[in-house]
C-alpha cells in the first residue's frame, strides 16, 4: 500500500518542521510506503524554501508551489490530483490535526471504508463559538442537499476511488465538506480532542468564516432562490389583504388621511425584501460568472512531481 499525505500550507514556516518530524515518527511506526505532498498556497514567508529543502533531504517529500494564494480548497484539490497513493490523508500543517490518528485511519481503510473522517469535539472553544457552530449546522442541514456534521472537516482518509470522484468534480466554487459528503461511498468517523495551533496565527478571520458559511449554503441547493419566491408570494398576498381591508374600512367610515406609520412600514418591509432578494440572486449570478469563465483552480510555479494524474485538467 502507498499512502499519500496531502498538506496544504500557507505561511506555516514556524511549525512545518515540527509537523514533518511528527509525521515521520508516526509513519515510520507503520509498515507501509508513503509520500508527503506539501502544497505551498502562495506563502509570503519561508514555507516554500523549507518544503523544498525537505524534498532534497527526503525522497518521500513532494512539493507543489502555487504562483499566488488560491485558497485551501485549491490546495487540497492540487494535492489530491498529484497524489499517486492507493489512499490519501488530508492534514493541516499546524498540528491541529493529530498525525497519530493516521494509523487508525489506515486500519479502518483496510476494513473496507472509502472515507475515514476525523471528527473533533469542541474542547477549548468558547460557548459562543460552540453555539454558533451548532446553529449553523442545524440551518445548513435543513437547507442543503447533503448531510454535514459539526466537527467533521478536511482531516480524513480517502480511498483512490473517493479521490478520483472528488477530482472529477470540476466546479470552480468548491466547498469540500459538501463535496466529500456528496460523493458518498462507505464512510466512518473517529473522534479526537480539539487541538490548539502549535505556532503562527489562524488564517480564518470572522469575515472568511462568514463567507465560507455562505458558500456552504449556496453551493449545494437553490432553496434560497425559492425562498425569495415564497417571500414575494407572501408579501403580495399580505398586500392584497391590506388593500381589501382598507377598501372595506373606506366604505364603512369614509376616507381617512393615510398614517405615517403605515406608509413607512410598508416602504421599509417591501424595500428590505426586494434588496434581500436581489442580493440572493446576485450571489448565484456571481457563482455562475466564475463557473462560465472556466479558469483553472490554481497555477503552479514549480513542483518536483513529474507526472500529473490523468484526471488533472
């Protein structure tokens, strides 16, 4: 068996050597062949130089350097596309994903699972972060067409069958959590305790997390568009009812001067619904705009991997 370990890296120079040492320690205790694929996602620190030095010292190390920062989704796609293993593990470079779990993942893979997913708990997270995450997943699972589970992220083992399935999905707007769930295949999960970063700072600001959450909602369904239709129908019916009631009151009491509160309420409610609807439609149009351009997911500046997999375009 050959295992590919895909490691997306962005400004991880402070901790990547510790990850490498830990991976070497873990993999040397397992009797299988392996390769380490470092994907440098346009880092502006010494990450690229470090992984190239590692590749010169260790023939198992591979590297892919992007021409700029394309994002973690593109880095994972590149690593999987250039992997040659019978299976691949995706792991973060900051040691928040415990390498020790790889051995258990391999055992479950040999038991016949195509996806072995590591699910973290919320140990150490603030109450607000835990509550907001749970609310988000409840909302998403009511809307999207795939099942997402809190704590299940990118840290997972994929069989070659699952890898090829993920690579075959060529959409530009990628939401890997949803894609991993969408391809299906036989899956299982294992639990691990939430880990802190060993060095550096998180690349996920509140704004990026919010954008990522919106992508998750809109990437796998058209229900927000249908919701705008529902709001339009509801508003129209409410408007007709209001007109009929007003007409009846006019017939009974005569014409009254229109009230300020009624006017401003109608303007604000209708204006808000219209702007919300335009925003939802605009999000979908924007995604279509990027899809029809057919731009590549990433551009490679340099790599020591000679052959691409056939599925790579």
